[in-house]
C-alpha cells in the first residue's frame, strides 16, 4: 500500500484541525439554546470562531492533541507490522509539521521524546475482518478531559445521589455523578463514552470506543437508547454550563455500551471527552492505501460555525497591561471580562515544581503565569506558536499558592478553576484567576504578537516556560482577590441540582 502513510498523515491533519459535522451540529444546538450575553454564551461564541479558524488554517483546534489512538480493521493477511511502522512515521511527520504537539513523556525520566513516539505511544489497535478494505479511525483526546475519566464499582455510595445498585438505575446515578465531577475542568460542553460491565481494563477501553459513534446515532438497544436520552436531558439541567461558567448546556453527547462481566464485579467506566471532539476515520483501498471515503463527513461541504471572526465587545471589558498592580487586581470582581495585553509567561507542572526550590529566570513580580503548553515551531532562529490554549489548572493546586506568594504573581490564566488553597493566596496577596476558554487554541494564538523567549526547553515544548507578548487576550475573572470563586459557586449549585436526580422520576 504505497499511499498508506500519506493517507494516515492526511487523517491526522484533518482530525486535529477539522471537527466532524455531527460535533459541529451539536455545538450549534448548544449555542442556540444558551442564553445570549452570558458567560457560557461568550465561551461558545469563542469556541465557534476557533473551530472555523482551525479548519481554515489546517492547524490544531486545541494545543493538547492528546494521545493519538488508532482503531484499525484490516483484511486477513494484511501486514500489520508494516502498517504500524508507517503510522509511527506519519505521527512523527505530523508532529514535526506542528499538526500534533509532542506529548509522549517517559514516565521514569520525565523526558519528552519530541516526536510522539515511545512505549505505548501512539496507541494502535488492529482487528481483522473479512472485507477487502482497510478502515482506520483516529481519536485525539486531550489530557485535560482524560483526567476526568472515572470508573465506579457497584454497589457504591455517591455524594448527593445515594446508593447506586447493580442495575440501570445505579448506572444512571454513576453517569450523572461523572458529569458533575468533571465540572469545567474537562472543557464542557462535553461528551461521554460509557461502558457497563467488563473488567477494569476492558471497561475503560470500551468506554472510549463509544466515542467513535456518531453523536446523531441511536443506540440499537432500546433500554440504552432511553438511558442516553435521559442523561442528555438531566445533565443539561445541572447548570454547570460551558467551561463550568454556569448555563443551560453541559453535555453534547452520551453513548453507552455494555459488556459481559464477572459475577463479582460490576463496573461503570466513563470516558469524558471535551467539546474539541476530534474523531475521524477513513476507508482505504487495501491494495494502494488511498482514501476511498471519509467515515464521519457528510456529503455536503462543512459549514462554518459562525460568520463572526472576533468576539462582540460590550464596552464593559476591563483592559489591563502587564505588569499589574495590586490596586488594579483588587478592583476586579468575579464575572468581569478582561482584555489582557503585555507579557505573559507559560507554566505547567514541571515549571511549578521547579520554581518551588529555584529562582525564576525572569521577574514575575506583577506578572502573569499562563497555564499553557503550546504547539511551537522554530523557523530559523525565531519561534512561532501554532496553538496556545489553556490547560487544566487544578493540577497546579499543590504549588500555585506558594508560587504566588514567593514571586508576587498578580494573575494566573488557566481553565477550570483552582481550589481553596489558591483562593486564599489570591485574597492574601492581591491576585486573580482568569479563566480562558479551554480548547480555543487558535483564537488565543491570534492574540500572541511575539515570542519574546523561552526557558527550560529541556522540560519539553509543552512544559517549557514561554515568554509571550499578547494583545487583547480575553478571559473571565472566576476567582478574585476578595475571596469569591465562581467555580465553587457553580459546584455547590450543581450539587444541589444533582441531588434532585437521586431517584428516577416515574
């Protein structure tokens, strides 16, 4: 199959940059339902603009391109070893070209391979079938939503929902709890793949396999179809909303499958996927490897999500330029929309851990730390950013308060909010948490005027400390210096709503 590698490369690029029509339709429905001029409506508008920008430029929708997961069906006698080798070569080329972010990290040394190849990376599963063609499906599921996967062993007691037994009613409670626990950290509006049964390993694998289903399909099992519909209705009543800002839409899909299980075990495994639902597939000619057809694309051309190319401003936005003063920060309140300009410094897990016991290579006093791991490409001696949206901030909760106090940081940008320890430091030091729109990597990339420099490249491109000059970078104040947290408020309100679904209505 002399065209196999090129076809795989084309599949990777399209999956990374172009949301399939069923996902676009689901997002459009969410936009139409959300109340205009709310924080969630603003977030959905940003998402729509970002989707169009990524498709137009064939660049990553989100900077976290996840762990590439390939599900492949091949004719009997196909050379799977050769195919896997060419898949790896296509992944390496796509990483070099900035279509994928280098995400493969050695768990023992912490070293990033730089090409998305390593032990278990990428994930490639083969299955033989009797058809004389090759089917390849690809899922790019980011780490932020991967961290919100959850597995339950029934029977169990669930907060706000009570006992979940070994039946579909118990499964329903588990799925509702899975939506609640994700809040905005998994980049809602989200989609769920759910597996009932199996063992711990097969359950998670089968849950992720449900994400290869179209959001528009109907489950062939009537009882599961009814449960999927019920979850969609009830989850969107929790009030979590896009990015956890509160709102009418929290979920755009729920797909459930069932496996046989051991008598002693009853697992419910939930694979949470963010709104950047990057899933695509192709059928290939078994002799040449050329693409015969795309699996998830409708016959009609992909329609734009929005005609707008920039966010509509209300005039109430607060414009700030770094370095920031304590007085400026203490004047901000939860709900304010900020347009930030000046220098920001990216920092993720490796940097935060490092800064606890080392000095910063740059002065962070009055500065901004951006929880971001960009896709960065070097052109000559200069760096360019190909995608740069926020990562999930809660991972930095063990470090963030100490970093704020030590370096007098005035603002932290991320997604999904942070906890009580960070909130206390914001109040004490006069700092603020700014929630950017998760997954909107292209929208935020256009706000970057220049890469001023980079430190700690030995940490790997995602974990390095990038110094970025930005202009009119939009974000919402969700944790302020007065001790208020939108995330805590939404979590508390949604817990109350969740308790209303403790028993299935007759």
